[in-house]
C-alpha cells in the first residue's frame, strides 16, 4: 500500500470517528433536554394546607343530636361541664361538637354574639398572658403569631362581643387536638381544626352565643 493511500485511509477513519462522536453527543443532548422537560412537566404542585387533626381516642367527632331549647336556630350554646358546643338547628336538633374549655380560674360564662369571623387568624397574646408566661416559665410570648398550622388559634376563629366590646374570648381551632374534652385554655373555647371550619361555615355574624 502506498504511503499516500495509507494516510488517506487513516484520515477517513478519523473523520468517521469524529462524526460518530458528534452524533452521539447530539443524541445525548437531545435525550437530556427531553428528560429535563419531562421532569419540569411532572414537577409536583404545592400541597394544600392540611387541617385534619388526630382526634383524641375518647372523641368520635361531631354529631347530630336531639336538643331541647327555647333558643332560636343559629344560636350557639357551650356547655363547659359537658365539654360540648351545640349549634341549635331546626326541629329540636343541634349539631354537637366536642370542645376544650378554660382551665380553673380562667373559665368564662355569659352571653355574647359573634361580631367577626376569621380564617387562619393571627394570635395576639394579651398583656396578662405574656406576663403570666414570663412569671411562670420565663417564657417570652411574641406580640403576634401569624396564622397557620402552628398558631394556637388553629384554622378558624369566631370573635365574641358584648355590644361593641370585645370580650377577648374566642371560639377557635387548635394545634393541640389532645386538649379537646379538657379544661386547658385561657378561657376560650377550642375545637378540632376540621370542626371549627365546619362551624365557621354554619355560624352567622350576629349569632347569639351562650356559655354555661
């Protein structure tokens, strides 16, 4: 074989190798691009905020019950001794919800009305709460806690007023479902998050609230 023919053959082989490598690289690039596009297309959407709570073992959830009262439908009656809240309905019935109530020395009783309703409310500890927390546990409560799953007021809140005066008592959700059925709050009435959402939908602004 002549030297010139040998060199031409080697050049041809080299050129073929370069073309194959370029084609392979092009294939890999296109594959990666397509794969990345699929990943972007399959990117999971943000998960909706969860509100369902773990129920205390002794509580089976809200229920429709017979309820004898002279109060009008729409009235809310909280029986602190029974640890239950009753939303009065038509035809001698009520929706019964399990609640947590105020601990000894903080329980509130009386009549009020709902003046405001809030979703994922912010919590503003009162000066007395902040003072007690510091005195008892050397714990500094913030002036405000934004709404969300870690907020003590939970998913919803109903604000109780007497006339135009805020009683500072609320019917609200809780991030501590184990407290349902117990007296642990600073006087407010707390429900499971999914149940305060249900009550929040049913209760009307101006509705009468009686705590006994």
